[in-house]
């Protein structure tokens, strides 16, 4: 099979083509696994963290990709939930303990990091961690929902938001543009304010029904009950804390933060930013439940991501454009 493989980590500025297109042996499913022929795979910022060494995979080489949609082409002997030809998706969680807090378990294994992922023509996954794709979502629309959408849904749940309370979105990329319509659906009376540097992205947010959009250091129309930060930088953390109501919560939806602007944390004031029971909470991984709950909701809304498509062989270009911020919505690789 054809696959795009990461063999060594380095900054993208030093190694602009980090993935090599190689021929690999098609994997065979274990007795509880599915063999999936990949149709589409989303490109996530976490892949940049892996490539640049902020989240180093435990072994190299590895096939990246954890926003996977495809069809079952082979089943292990003990598989009962899916049939040959079924369309399924795989997210960041490849397998874990199966408990309610499986996202925190030491048994957690990440797709495209701990095990080979979806930047390839085929991959395997335990049947318990595959999810059926609703019929009204295309392969390329469903792919970003497997991580960017589902982790956004988890982050939204962790805000503790109640309908009518104002929400902020710090950053508006692959996850943010999916959280916005999800929030509007679940909390129809809550205004949503978007913070992003790019004026064209601000307009994109307003086109998607944001109540207001401005730069990350802009003052929103009112203090916010909750903010979801999806950026890789530290300045948005300090800026978010300025914008919270007393008792408000910042949810950081990022696996890693970069060190480039870490000195921004020196501007954090206890009295101004943290006092009055304001709090910061991180999002750690996904559970199977998150994806299973989110996909039917996405189909109901319906949640149709804005996508830019690339052939599998152009994965490096998709990653470079993501690094440059040259993206509106989500990048998706068309695999087969």
C-alpha cells in the first residue's frame, strides 16, 4: 500500500517535506480489528506537533493521521459490530481502557502517533474504536469531524456553559469553525464571539453566524462566561483570562503549546486574571463516547466543514499551508 511516512522530527522550516511517500505492506487485522480502506484523512495541527518534535511519536517511522474515514474491507475473526463495506471513522483515540476516563488512561494509544494512522491507503483499528459515519456526511466532510469536530465538542462540554451565557472562541481554524455552529445549535441563546488576527477569517466567522469577531487582544461586547482556546500560542491564554467574567472558565483545547511567545505568561496577573474564581482547564484527548455522541449531532445540525482537498501525495503541501495559516476551515487528504 501507499503511505506518507514520518521518519525523523525537525522544524518544518528546516525540513519542509517531512513525509516520504513509500510502499508498505498492507496491515492484517487482529481478531478484534477492522481493516479499513481509507477514503479521506483530515490534516490536524497535532501532526505539526509530531513532525516538529513537541509531541514526539514513541517510534519512528510512523504513518500520521487521525481524522480517518473509510470502508471496512476485512474483519478479524471476533468482530461483530461491522460488516464488509460499512463506512466508519477513526479519531485520535485508537484504543484505550474502555473506562469513562479512558482519555486519561496510561493505556491510551493515539492514532497516527502510537500506531500507524490514516495518511495511507489502509489501516487497522479495534472494532470498539471505530464509529459509523452518518449517511448525510460525505467522506471529506466527515474526516475533520473525527478530531477537530469531536474534540471541539468535548471542549464545549467542559466549559460548563448554560444557554444564554456568552462564549468566546480564541482562534478559528479547523476546530473553531466547527465549534461555532455546534454551540449555536446546543446553546441557541448564547452569543459567540471569535478572536483571530486575520481579518478575512474574522469575516469568515461572521459568515458562519458569529455574533462578533475581532483580534485576539480586542475587547468583546461583554465579559464572557467561557472561552475555548485552540491556538498553539501563549498570548491567547493571557488575553482570554482578561475577557472572562468572575467565575468564568478558559478551556485550552491544544495538545501542546509552542515556546515562541512563552514570555507572555509573565504578563499574567493573579488579581486581574485569576482572582474571583476564574479558572483554566485543559482538554486531554478524546474518548470513544465523545465521537459516538458527536457524529449524530453533527449530522442533525448538519455540520458541513469548509474543506480544502489535497491528494495523499501532497500531504507535505497541506501541512506547510497549515503551518503558514493559509487555511480556511480544514485541510483534507483524498486517499482513495
